[in-house]
C-alpha cells in the first residue's frame, strides 16, 4: 500500500535496489548535470524537463533531465 506521500511503503525492512534514482531534488539536479538551480527551474517551467511536487518540495524526473542532457549539442572546438 502506498505511503501518504504517494511513494511505496516498504514493510519489514525490504527496500528496492536504489542504484537508479528516479527523482532528484532541485539542488542535486544542478550538481548532477552541471547547471544552476535557476536553470533547473527554467527547464521545468518551459516543460523541457519534468518534475513532481511532494509537499513543498519539487522533485525532478531524472529520466527527463537525462534525456534533455543527451539531446544537447556536442561541443565543437572553434565553433
């Protein structure tokens, strides 16, 4: 049964493998992908990345941030 936050409630100490985090807080998103908190909010507002609200916190969907990152143009010296 889901917890009040909408997240699964793991009973008896059983936890899933946390090797892939599906959501990142705003500051962690910037640190992971190399952009600022302000840029993260701009990307959310423009719909280029997705997020969820958990109470007052905004959690960025890591898959959408990764997809945005992968679609950025490659650096070309002298361009």
